[in-house]
């Protein structure tokens, strides 16, 4: 592909991303994979160059752009090397006429204002930097020292004792430690959510919003695969991905429960006051994960945020009764908005006597009754993590 053809391909991809963000369609990485599935002529270098251009345009545009072309014209305003590729050549984009490019920004204005008030404007650019490749060493099969010896290019994490960081672009899916289940791809901040549970062998642990099971597998490793670990979710396709991952990790004893949205309490009634630990990694806006999914900020609206807040309160209401006296409830969101984190826990504690906050992890910065991690300060995705102890 010529440079101009690569640019046109990136424009077409961003067009699809813009449309998907508007109608709730697939994520950017899925759309990029689909695009190249039907374009076998594009080599590895072409695919990498097109992907980089598409993500650069997505990251630059705070507001959802009118089109992929508008997003790329905006990027070309900052990069003269791209502007000259709008030359009308075969398979390339038409010359730029009297048309505006997308404006630059961190997020839609209403959302950028909220984040600036919480973080300070100096931290906002880091929310859109390229994310590193973090791994969690699976204690059921390996030690960090052993994997470091096998992967000399890896660096040990600074916050989690199981974390490794690999250079960007590493093809982890081809490496024996990953293929053999000795490591899992997991952001170092996400690893700290599992660490906040303080799970141990023999415990009964419930992961209420397990999804595909990344934190469930970390909990199993902390428990030495001994005890009772129940992974729950309302999303059948996501939950079904846990079983093959657990088998690869040597954590085959994990129980799964598919929950019925709105009737979760009935499905979990037998676990009332039985769990040593309940983890609620609640559905949220994902403002802390824009490094990986920058187009997610185009999907978020004030109305959707309100729905998420209501869902978070709902999960806390049916999750808390599962904790036994003396047990622990861990609440986490990959959001940096106080209304999903700090304020959510303050509201829960005000309405539920008999619970006390405890410091969840020795990382990040104390934020209300929990801890906050941010890309700028901690070099992780953004999270709020709180741990609550139930009185005996």
C-alpha cells in the first residue's frame, strides 16, 4: 500500500468507529480486525501503519468527529507529512477543500470539565497515552522470578508483586509463558483490585461482575485454587470465556453462575452471609481505560452515566448481604469520576450501618474511603478501589 492508500484506509476505519460509537456498535479494535479480514493484500507493515494512523486520529478528537475524514484532516493540521497525502492519487484521499477538521481535545466538553475538576488538567493528557503491555504471573504455575528469567525483555511491576511489563508491540500470544498459562494479560492496576480482596486458601469468595474472568483467575491464584470461588455475571457470552481460560491457568475448580438482571438476589440467596470476600468490579463509564479504548469517550452521555450509577448502587445492594460478619466487600470501578467511585461508597456507608472502610492497597493515592490510581501518577489504567469490612 502507498502512504496515501494507508491514509485512506485509516479514514475508512475511523468512519466505522465513529458510526459504531453513535449507535453502540463494536469497539475500534474489533472493527480494525474486521476491516483487514477482507483485505488480505495488506501486509503486516501496512496494517500496523493504518492502525497507528486510525488510533492517532481517534485519540486527538475529544468530541466525536463528523466523519473519519474530518478526524484525519484534524490530525493533518498537526502533521504536515499527512496533509500532503491528501493528493487525490489512486486509492488515496481527495485533496482537502474548504472543509473543517475535527477539533482536538481530551474528551467531550461536559466530560472533560468533570475530569479536570477531579484530577486537575495536568493529568488529563495521560488518559490518552498508548497503554503498556502488562502481565500477571500466575502463581499456580510460576513465579515472577522464573518468568523474568525466561523473558529478559520484561520489567517487574512497581505496584503488584505479580506484575511484569513488556515492550509495546510484543506478540505475547506467541510466547510459551502465555500459551502454557503461566502469565495472563492484565493491567497492573487491575491486579491491585484482586490484591485488595486479600483472598486466601480455604475462603469462600464471590466475584459478582466477573465478565471473562480476569480478576477471577487472579483470585484463584491467590487462593492456591483451594476454597470456593464463584464467578457471576449477567452476560452469558463473556462468562462462557472463563472456562477455557481457567483450564489453561490450572484453576478448573471455579464455579460460575449466570445471573438474571434485576433478580440477582434470588439466584444468590444460598450465599447470604456466607462469603469471606465479595468483589464488585462494577459496570462503569471506563474513563480510566481510554488508553486502550479511546473511542469509548465518544459513547458516554450524561444519560448513560446516570444509568451506570443506578446499576452500581443496585449491585452493591444485592452484593453486600452475601458478606459474612467479619468479611470484606471490595468495590472497584475503572472510572475516575467521583460519582462512580468516591461518592458511591460514601452513599453506601451512609445508608448501611455496620460497615467500616479499610485501606485496600498500599498504592495510588488515598481518595475518600478508598484509593485512586491514574495513568499520570501510577502508570496504570485509572481505578477507584474501596474495601469495606462488615462488623461481627
